[in-house]
């Protein structure tokens, strides 16, 4: 069932207000009352849409994670770099949201969740193996490269995103492609 336009607008206001507050303070220091004041809505409207602030935060994270993709094939260099560049551009466009959700007050920040989601997507693309050792080797190598890629992106993000998107996408695509070649030998 599609959301009513008023509900969407209310949720957008609440999300924007939460991002603004998270840029100023820790999640644990934000109350529903403060959020509602910042969003310009009353608390009953908040509770009509969410059971808690955590539910709102999880919904915001879910939208980010839904956009995470793992370029499984990596056989077309230009297309692969373009797909990676698109995800990096999205990160730049939603900078405040990512900054808010990568706050040090969270046990797992958004980059940890992106890494975990990417690992799940990569595992879903594994070919069938003849032995458990092949599966184990493949899993270890792909997990290492994913951790490296997401870690590189997180550092790029936290240091101000000064490197241009295209050169970072080229670098990441080449690292992933090298790993895919190694994985095919497993």
C-alpha cells in the first residue's frame, strides 16, 4: 500500500530533523520531544509513524542499504567503474545523512552495515564449488577485498572526499577486478 503524501512529507521532516540533530549531538542525547520541535511537528504525529527514535534511524539506514550494490561480474571495466562512481556520487550527495549515521556514538556505524550488506550480496553470487576448501578460500578472499574497499571509501569520506570520484572508482574497480581474477583461480 502506497504511503499518503502527508505521511511521506512528515517522515521527510523527521528524517531531516534527525540528521540535523545527529550532526550536533549523540543519538542518546536526542529525545522525541527535541526531534519533534526541530521538525515542527507534534509528538503524537511522531508516534503515529514510529514507535521510537531507533525505528526512524533504522528506516533511514534501510534506505541507504537498499541502494548498496555489489558489481558481481566485473567484466566490463567502464561499466564497473561507472557503477562504483554512481555509488560514490550518492555518498557525496547524501553527505549529511552519512555523516549523521556514521556517528561515533553508534556501536555499528553505517559503513559497518554497508560492509556487511555487501558481503551478503557477494556471497549470494558465489558459484558452486566442488570442495569446502574452495568455498572457504573464495569467501576469505572476497570478504577481505570488500572490507578493504568499504574501508577505503569510509576513509575517503571521513577525510573530506578530496579525491575525485572517477579516480577513486578506477582504483576500487581495479582492486576488485584483480580479486575477481584471483577468485576464478580458486
